[in-house]
C-alpha cells in the first residue's frame, strides 16, 4: 500500500511516521525544501517525545521517505492524507488557503485513481467543496474519492494517541472509500466510527469545544472557590468521581492554549454565525478563557501595585508540558504584560526557549535551569507544569529569590509544603499561603 502524507507539521509528521511503523510505504510531502532536507537526514524539527527515534528507524528500514517533488508524491499513490494547517483568519474563521493549494497540486499531479483523506480540521461542508475542486482539475478518466478523517492528537503524546486512539472517525458518502480507509487503521486495532462526511467534520469541532468547555467551567468554579474558601482540588475530585462527569479536563489553571482549542472554538463560533445560530455556551467558553489568562497578572498587580523594575521569573513557556509549542500559550501573553509594566524578566522552559527567543529577542534573560531563572527574583510566575518545575525543591525558592513570592497558574505544589517552606504562594482556586506576612511587608494593615 502506497501512502502520501501532505504536510510535515505536527499532525502530518506523527501520522506519517506511525503509518511507516506499522509497515506501510509512506512518502511525506512538503513544499518547504529545507524542512524536507532536515527530515531526510533523520532530524525532527518539532519536539515530540519518541518521534525522532521512530523517524530514524523507519528511514533506515526504507519505509519512510520525504520529498518536495509533486510527481513522486502524488502521481501513483493509492491514498493521500492531507494534514496541512488551517490557521485562523483575523475574524476567527478557518483559513483554508493551504488546503486549497495542496488540493490543486494533487489534482494537477494525479495519474490514476486515488482516495483523498482530509485530516486537517475544516468547517462543515469543506470536504464536499474539495471534491468539487478535484473534479474540475483532474481528467475525466481518473476517479477520486474524498474521505474526512479528523485527527485527535495531543501534542506531547502524539505517538501514544495514534497507537491507542479512543476512536478513528471516518466520514464519507462512499461506503467503499470509507471501508478502504478503515482498513489502513486495522494494524492499530482501535475502534472506528463511520459517518456521513458532514458529521465527521463536526465531530472534530464539537469534541474540542466540549473539552474547552470543561476547562473553562472548572476555572469558573475555581474562581468561585477563591471567594468562598473552598478548595478547587477537592471540588474537582468530588465531581470527577461521578462517571457521568469524569475526572479529565477538570484541572483548574490559567486557561487553555495551543494550536487546537483556541483556533477550533473560534472557527466553530464563526460557523454558527454563518448559519445564524447563537451558540451561547461556546461564546461564554471563549470569553471565560480569555479572562482566565489574565488572572495571575491581575493578582500580582493587586499585590504589588506596580511591577516596574521588579525581577520576575516566568517558569514554563509552552502551552503545556512535553512540547515546544507556544501558540496561544498563557506565558506569552503574560510576558507581553510584564513588558508593559517595565519588569525585568527571566524565563525558563526545557523545550520552548528557542521559539520564545524568536519572538522577544534579547529583551529577556533565557535561563537554562529553574535555579538560574529565579536567582534574585522578586516574584515567580509558574505557567507550565513541566516535571522540572513540579518536582523542584521548594526550599530553594526562598534561598535563591530576593522575595519568595510565587504565583502558580498550574497548582503545582502542596499548600502545606509551600507554607512550611516560607513561600508567599498564590495558586488557582485554593487559599493563598503566607499572604498576611507579605502584605505586612508591603505596608498594608492586615
């Protein structure tokens, strides 16, 4: 079986490498010749645990190939999986420019019948439009079938999610094409659901919107906990034990980020506008998340009055651990706010420092350890729950910092341990630790 994967971003690369791992002959195509050259040498341009090792293995065993040549990528392939990005436009809608360009290249290069599989996240109705585009481009003697096969990969665990997927969604109005795509996934041994093509497109958006809703809901409950004196961790645990609710995505924090949830919720909102439907819950989810990202900064402003000249350390830059993705990361928004305050900023992240340096250049101090980042700091903001941060010795904060004040957006530490270490510790949805002592030091009556 010959498979081409179009696009060597996160989804395309993980998909292509995993298909090769189960024995398929896979060609990954990208118009970026420099990236193709890097991949052909066995070097992975993205941070994803285990991916580079699997990539090298399948290159060496001859099942995985990389090319920027249209003819070798598309002319004689049985299945072509399109995984290009659909970033948001300025109005929040999905930008389908990369997808349409890929379809045009495929249509101009095909020399035999093929099944085109769209893994890119697209608005309802897109796959039907792609089919019409192809019919206008390809010769009459070539037959193409279009199948929707949305991806559900989590950055940082893409390989695990591929081999242990909850479900494979296959949407098409052609039963034969759907069965053919389902057969590709048989080596993975995962359940699949076959639907009409529009339902498959909406399953992707609805799934991400629901998970984003759980996150925003628990963050609203966490804010209520801070007003009432309840502990969000106990509340979430009690909620999650109900099988109807479940414990996943009930961890309070500073909001969701990354390449999927922000983009997909906005795109779904624009889709509802197109159909003149007021999706009130979705709009609230987006609003709550935007507000939640501000919480740590606003708490710090309330405490200090001004952060001008304060030495601030930001621990964790990626939107989640085990990735270098900083798209929509709360840390990036915080850094911009700290710049406006004229704070002195140091940052640390095990993987994402390079990408942050591309954004901010020499305006930040880039530390290669937690110790270096917090040395001499007046305040620390914890933005990503990397193991290097969650397992850090709390006793080192007061030892290295000028003032041991921590604002923890991921609830990394036990309250009693933070109190015993002498930290002024403010987290999300839990009581503040040693706050009175800090306020007294700032000249407040408590």
